[in-house]
C-alpha cells in the first residue's frame, strides 16, 4: 500500500530515536537495529530499501514475524505524530481528539473526532467502526453521529467518529486524498493498538458518509472485515463490486430515495453483487436492501450489528482487484499482490487482477478494462458498460504465506494461462520486512515472494 500514509503523504517529522528498541530474541541485535532503522526511514518518507536476503527456516517464521512486528510497532509508537486518544465510555465526559491533515492535501484541515467504547474489552480485542456523517451542517451531523453510534446494539465495540474539517464543495468528501491519509493513519494506529482486533475493522456512514464508505469499501477491502453505507448508492464505476469478495457488505437505502438516483444505484449494486455471489458462492456476503416506503431517512440500527458478525480473511484463496483511481490516487497493492509496473496503457484504462490460489499454484489473470457511460442522471454518469482486453505488459510481486503454500514443494505462478514461474521459494527477512512496511498489517507479513512479468 505504497508505504501508505507516511511515505506518500505525511509532512516529514523526526522520529523519536533513530532506532526502536525491539525485544527480538529471534534476530540478532545488529539485525534488529537494521530493521528498526529501515522502518524509521519508511515512516519518515525517506528513500529506503531493505537488501538483507537472509534465509528464514520454516519452523522459525512465526517467531521472526513477531520480532519484526515488534520493531514496526515500536517505530510507529515512537513516530512524532498525533496518536489516537484513549476511548471514552458513552456515560463519561466527551474527550475530543484532533488530527491535522497535511497542508499539501487540504489547507487548514483540522479534523476533530470522538473515540468511544461500548462494553468490556473482549479477549481478542474490540471491533473498530469508522463512522462517516452526512453532508448537512457539520456540527449538527457530528453530534447526531455520536448519538447514533452510542445507540447501536453492537457492544462491545469502538467507534471512531470524525467531523469533516471543511464543510463545503469538493472538500466535503470522505474519500478524497486528505481523508485517505486519515483512514490509513487510523488503520496503522489501530493495528499496533493491542486493544483492537485487527481482523474486525469496519467502515460505514450515512448519506454523504454512505457514498464515502461505499467507495472506501472497494478501495480498502483487503483491510476490512466489512463496510456499511446507508442512504447512499454510488455509480459502480466509483466503487467496483468485484473488489468486495471476502468482506461483508451492507447497503441500505430508502425505496423512495430518489435524490441523485440513490435508490436506482442501490438496486444496481444488488443486481451486480447477486450475480457475483452466484459465480463465487460464499465470497460475496451482502445485505443490500431497498427499505420499503422510505425516502432518505431510514432505520440505521441494523447495519453495525449485522457487520459485526464477520471477521476479515487476510489470506483468501480468491480475490479480484480492479485497480481504480480514487481522486487522483491508486493503491499499489491488494491482499498479497504488489504492482511494480502497471498494465494500463493510458489513463482511460484500469488494470484488473484476478487471483486464485490452490495446490501451491497461483493463477493470475490480468486484464485492462475501459468504461463507457450508457446513462447519465442529473448530468452525472450513472450506468456503464465495460470492455476488457488481456494485459500485455506490467510487473507484479506476489507475496506468499505459509498458511497457503508449502515451501518444501515447488511454487507455480501462471499468468494469463502461461507459466511465469515454477520453482522452489525460500523464506527471507527481506520479504517479511518489506511486506510489513508495504501493508503495515500484522496479518500480512509474508515470508516469501515471487516477482513476475505480465506478457
């Protein structure tokens, strides 16, 4: 994820101490220092590479992973930035936190937030919900948000409830680059917070927050257990449904919510995801509903309890990724796939990667897709046709987990029907350290990798 947050966006700040003090029994003190220095440079958006190809024994993968994660966690905790406030209970005085968004992404953007907890902490950690409010008066919407989040029957849980910094125009959008910076920071801090369950993070919102959470669900699906836009409905070019394999997705809109064709967009999403669910049984878990006889206001209480049933699968054997531009920015990876060179021929095309894993074999299909508008409503492109063509260029790294691969046997990679790799792979420090920096995710520190060309 392009060393997200920090390497793409953050205004550079000095990290407290050039190296983190890691209690890493499985790697040497010298190695610990090298890993910690690399992570410090990543967090400071400095140019850095980790060239250590030291092999890891298969029976030492998990212990090495824990040691490297401790280095990363300590580096993040030492990084000079606004952290997450401690959450407060709904019956306690409100404690407002503040994050300043980068000036180069949004000027004078101070984002206040509430961080509330409900119920006692589970053994595995709290599930975390990010709530995005609607586009009315931002003070009123924010206050309504904390009342709603406090009332939902989803305890035990944590809710991160931000207020939009600038309440006008294009800046009143939850998916623009400045907000992407915020959500990636939230994910990064949540992952190193031992009170939060890394596999139970959910994005949801109402109205404008519904649009935002639907877009973000497709963009960040590999980090989420689920997403729940309400009173929304996006043109599917902005939020490809194919990306939602392996997560829970709820979309509830009033049957009579005609504004910006929200009801029509929701109906189209239902048809699309139902088709995907039939093609891939069990992968597209969804609760899409046009609420009868209701307009823009609906009962919001069903979404978070439904989402909370589901946990993230960080190592799926199938996923589909349409790599799309979100307000001028692309992801550089998805699940265990990292793009080194895109297959796109021009800005009109999008790359689509379909991955299936079985029997120590990765089957990767790469296509380019072009959208053509078939219907506009309110002069907004709403419905589209797609045309696909096989990709003929590009380069990707496929990270390999010991949960899905047997490293004592050859690994095969097939790209667009042609064998691109067939051989033994060796777990290395390099793969594990670089995948940690790429995804900053405790579930995605991969011990091995294969890099292939797309031809």
